[in-house]
C-alpha cells in the first residue's frame, strides 16, 4: 500500500504523545491489551460498552465508560507530571484495568501509528462514510475548545473529504486498517466489524468478539 498523507490530530494530542503511543510496551505482568479502533463516530462508545460488559460480567461501576477504556492518543490519559510514573497511564485507568484484567483503550489512530506486540489485540469498527461525516460534523460543531468546527455542513464535508479535519480522510483511515486486516499473520490480532452488522445482529457480533479475545463467557 502506498504511503498515506499525514493525519491531522486533535488539540489534545501532540507529536510526543503519538510517539509514546506507538512505542507503548506490552504489559509487564502478562495482561493483554485491547485497542478499540475506529474513525470517529463509527460506534466507538458502543463497542467500549460491549467490551466492558464482557470483561466485567455486566457490572456498571463507572461514571463514564472512558474510565475503563480511555482515549489512547490524548495527553490527559498519561502521567507526565510525576517523575516516578512519567509516561505511565494515569492511576485511575491503571486501577480499573487491573479490575478487568485487560488493558483497554479506544483510539482513532491509523494502523501504522499503533504499537504492536504479541499480547495486543485490535477491534476495528467501520461505519458508512456518509453517516460518519454527518455525525462528526455535529460532534465537532458542538465542541467548546480549539477543535470546534465553525462552518456549515457543506464546508465540513469539503474539508473532511480533503483530509483537513481531525483524523484526516475517512477513506485513508479505512485503507490503513483494512490493508492490515487483510495482511495480518495467522494469529489474527485484528477483528474487523461493521457498524451495520452490530445494529442488525448484535448477538452474532458479540460472539465474534468473544472468540477474538478468547473469553470464557457462557451463552
């Protein structure tokens, strides 16, 4: 696959954070790491909830699902203030990951920007591009920070198609992950799920997730 154009980032991401993410080490204690990956507005939060329920036996002990699957590539997830723990995930997330016995993140990075180790698994959720564009426009238009989009839908679609909005061109993102999915090794570390299939038949999709993560979940 030809090299893709650079991907614009959110204001909460920095080149140092992206580099840190790409070089994330495997868990020293042998726990597995799961990345819930997608282009924004493709069902990420829904997948976070599914994963949490599977790993916690349905416990609902959180204020927000991100407490158990934090946003991988933003600075607030990481501790760079305390010299003793510099570069580690913040204690809240680490404690919750220990409860799950998995390290779980959600991410919108492309495959080329991800860490890769034997104990890391990936679920990539893809949604219809037209639905993604409309939902992402509404999302960015309602932000109150530097990432807030000021134009109308037509202006957004133009910039989104040209890869000028955060996370770049939707098709480039899809190409990155689908290429990796089709060319992965026999270990099958990447599971690709369609948002439409999750809607139409969530039970079958959940069974695929259970098999992918090798979980012991009764019917």
